[in-house]
């Protein structure tokens, strides 16, 4: 039964029809995040919600016939403050759904379209936001639901951006792939509550680029819902008069409670400090031969299975989670220095003032377990001045955390483009390439079986305070083929733009796959531009293809970074170009070994006329002592095997190892 009441004696009230639509219980969650100050809003499912706006970003208007719950979705163009700053994108493929996100939450057409930052490209340094403005009723609370689906990235971990409600950042450095466990084109939604005392007549929703180093400016929004909260029973804002009375009544009680809390907190801090000091002196437990965490039974990785390392597992050190929390200021987002598919990297400082880089994996992701295992297993048995050293690891509380030596100057990529770091001189670029080549040469030849890095790229070449290069990120590394085999058959993994095309076609991995990727890095160093840039004309999108066209014409100087072109000697550039061309040969058998690449890079440095003054190379005298016959060498002859061995021994000298790993022999509990 329904009763209708008219407002006046001469008026009537009527209704033509009522339709009841069944909605899932999960359509409105019970909790949401409060915009200001950040916190949890509870009891949302008991509130009366009035739809104010429902918008399909970057896509068409959606009628009730095309919505699973008979809803109308507007287009977003009329709400954009500056449409020139954004562009619409559309995804033709299949949309997946994160757990709890169904087509009842929003139809797939919402998630398959989006509005993206217009200047989102590999070369843009734009730092503007895209903003939508909505007229709302002031002094009312609102539920704001964001719909996201990464339909623009080529790989997981490439999209980071900020989300704002009015002037408040509700999501900083948002990485959608960390929510969807690395899956692209997967629908997710996020709920926020703007409380009444923060609501004015205009509500601004914005997306903007992340400020993390090495992250390209980008951002997307697929859909938006704004609902007015009319009910009670949750955690609405208390009226001003009630607040005043409440303060008067409970002020004496809170005074006593506050004093008690201060005393308790002070005691807890003192006890925690003593506990951490004790832990720090005892927690650097070396890997045992028998297992991954023999001194910490019950410590598991996220899939509930303890790792087991081999005989080389006694070089690493296990750190407690409490120590890493303290070292990173409780994993402060302001201390993030890098991001990747495995997780975020934080700058940290241990209690003995040792600077470290702390890479924290997503504990819910099953994809990071093999990478975690591989990295520890490899780096615990590798020692080289041009490989980033592993300081320790942590697997407590379902965490996967790796701790490395801190590289002061960041990635090679950040010094080439996409950041405000100073440009590198040609001589410095050659030295960095030589250092990275030495690290890769050691990987290929320094063990009984070759180790293939499988993810060689400029973002994985790190620089210390002297700009000495060190190869990093061994999560995808693979042991090379047996002596009686030519390759390892394995699924294709790596970074788009650097992948060896032969490996991609045949799924046959060899050391020459690393050589190809390194050839792309060399071209990246020369041109200072991304390896894939879809904003450029078609023939320029792929750096490897574009660069080789110029090299084969003999006109490589036309695409050299304008900041260094005037300082490169023609002979050095020619040698460098020939080295790149050989590395990027279509067939792996036609590519040189990393030892040959190393020798030719050193020769290019000699031709530049700067070799004698470089302390990094002073210990290796073979280039300066080359006979006239060798100095007139053709494009690609290799250095003698004995001399290459001398270089390797120099790289592994006691002095160099002690210098790089001096932080491992400090007095505090190691």
C-alpha cells in the first residue's frame, strides 16, 4: 500500500508506475574513505543516497537500456574546465573485473572508455591537471565513486597518477596495476565521502601526473558517480552546536585520557627502541645452506611456502620488518624513489647511517614470488663492482622486501630524458655504457653457467655518486643453456621496446638476447629519447628501427642528442654506431658477445681522446698499450681472450669488492 498526500486543498498527487529493480548487496559498500581528514567512514550502506551525477568519462551517453541497473550515464564534456588538456580513449578488447567489481557496479562501456591527460607521452614534462567541475548543494555530505580501468598502458607498472577532490589529494601516485595484481584492462572502483562542512557549491574532481622520478606524466578516469548522503546511521558530520555541547561535556574526560595516552605512548616508544636495538644486533642472520629462513621458523612468503636456496645462499642477510619500517619512516610515500612491476622502492637509512634502497613487493601478488626468490638467489652469489649489491631481505608478515645498496644518482634513464636532472656529457655516457657492459659480461661469463639478465634497459642501470654504472633488477634473470645446448626455451618476458625480436618469435633465450637489449640502450644513450614513443610519426615510434635506418645510411649524427652532438668526435661516433648495429642484428648468431661489445666501447672512448684521464679505467691498460696494428682494427674485431680475462680480474679485485661492499662489514651486528 502506498499513500500520496497533496500539498494543498485544490491539488492532487498521483504516480503512474513504480518499478523495483533488484540490486546486489555489494552495490554500496558499508565503508568508504573520508576525503578530509583521511579516515574511514562507516555505515554507508544504511544511508539514503540521492544520485546527483553519473558520468561516463571519455565515452558516449549510456541509456537505461544499455545499463545493467537501468541507469543513465552522462558524457563528461560539459563538466571539463579545459577540454584541450584531455583526450578521449577507447579500448576495443575485453574488460576484466577485480573481485567485488561486477557489471552491476558499472557497465563495461564505462570501463572501456576514459578521459586521459592530453599531453601524456614519453617526452612530455607537463605538470597540469585535468579537472571536472560539478554544481552541488553546499553543506551536504556526498559519496564520490571513482571508476578506473587501465586501458592505456602497454605493461603493468607504467601508469602512476594523482587523484584530487577539490584541493585534497585522495590518491597519490595511484598504481592501478598494484590493485589488479598486474592485470591491465581490469575494472576497479574507489569510494570517498566528502563531509558536509567541506562541501561548497562547486565540487572539483581532478587527475594529475605523478611527481615520482622516472614516471611519465599521465592519468585517466573512466567513470564518476556523485551521490548526496541524505540519511543517518553512519558517521555524518555533527552540527556545530552539537559539537560545542559535546566538547563542554567530555572535555574533562578527554583531558584525563590524553594524559594517560601520553604516558603510555612514551613508555611504548622507550620499550620499542630497546627492542629494535636488540633486534638490529641479532637480525642479520645469514642464509643457511639448508633453507631460506632457518633462524626464523614459520616465516613464509605470501603463498605460504618457504624458499630453499642452494649452496650460494650464505651471502645474504635477513632483516626484521621493524628495522625496515624504522629505516623508511614507516614506508613513507614521500620517500619513494622508484616504482616497478614488483613494487615501490623507498630510500632508507639504517641506524648506523647506512643508506639503502628498500624494494617492497606487493604481499598479495603471486607474481612477485618468483622474482623475489630469483633476485636473492642470484645476488647472494654474485659479486662485481658493476652489479648492484644485495644488502638483505625480509620475508616477515607475508612481506617480500629486498634491500640494496643506495645508488645516489638514480637511473640512467632519468639522466637522459623525462626528468630535470642535468644532461650527461658524451664521455660520461661512454663510461656508463662501459660499466654496464662489464656487469653484463660478468653475468654471461663469471659463473659456470651463463646468467641471462632478460630485462636490460636504461631504467635498470643505476648510477652511484661518481656516476659509476651498476646493473640492477635480476627478478627475470634466467640461467643460460647447458654446454650441449644453444638456447633456453622459456616464455617471453622483458620490457617492450627492448625485447630481442628473435627471442620474441621463437621463445628461445640466449645471452645474445641481452646483447640486443643493450644495443637498444646504447641507441637510447645516443639519442636521449624513449625507446617507444607513440606520439611521434609512425616511422619514428620504435627507436631501434628508426635508429638503424639512419645508421645504415651512414647519417647517425642526424639523430644524436642535440646537447652533445658538438662534442662527439666523428671516429668515436662511427665506432659507437657500428657497435649498435652489430648488437641489433636480426639473428642472434650475428651479434657480438658482451665481451666484444665491451672492448669496442672502450675503443670508442679511446677514439674520443679521453681515455687517459679516467680513473675508472686506469687499472685496465690494454687500450693505451694497443699496438698500431690493433689501433687500425676494422669495425668489429674482438679483444684477445687473455686481455678480457685481465679486465675481469681487475673488476673482481679485492680493492674494488671492499670498496663496493664496505657497508657490509660495519661493526653493528654483521
